[in-house]
C-alpha cells in the first residue's frame, strides 16, 4: 500500500519534508519566533469573536422566546409533558443550528480582518518582516478597507 506524503516547499523551491522539516527550516532561516508569526492578531480576535457570537446568539434566542411561538413552546415545556431530550431544548434542534450558524457568520465577519493580517504576517520573510500594525496599514494602503475582507465569502460558507 502506498503512503501519501505531504511535501512542503520553501519559497526557494526546496522540499522541506513535512511538518518537522518545515519547522526546522523556519527556525534555521528565520529564528525560533518565526513559529509564532501571526499570534498577536489571533489572540486579539478571540475575545471579540466570542463576544459577537454569544451576543448575536443571545439576541436571536431572546427574540424567539419572547415571540408568541416561543412563549407557547416554553409553556408546553413547563406543563411537564413527556418530552424527549431534543424536545426539551428551548429553541429546538433546527432553530439552535440556524441561530448558531447566523451567530458564527456574524462573528467571522467581525473578526475576519484579524485573519487577513495574521495570514499576511505568516507569509512575511525575515528580510521584509513588519509589525502587526504596519502590516495592517500596508494592507489598507494597498487595497483600502475592503482588502481586509478579501476572501470573506468562502470563509462564511465554511462557517455556515
């Protein structure tokens, strides 16, 4: 049986030999901290992502539970009907999934510029290495604010 092996290729064209070879190459050519390129924007996007996700989800859930249909569902649950575990969910399975997808898409859209900057930082080589702020300004300078959202549509499709 043949084994499929992923071969990483350095910018110069040399094969690096997978994750370990790539890590070794990065450390030798760019230093140990090159393994952490893009960490700052990744960390900066965590709190806003969670805040947007749970905020939007809670708004959607609250709006539903205050609607006539939502109130009726809660009343049926309180009457002690013999409900299975899925029926006991306040929103129901489908609504939970849909609201989660909507909230996830909103969180992705809100934090996507951080991902664009992170990817740009990871693509930089030592000779042209810039700070997170300088990279962000360069992206905006070259393509305007919309450049921070390049590739958002496929990302939203992935989240949904």
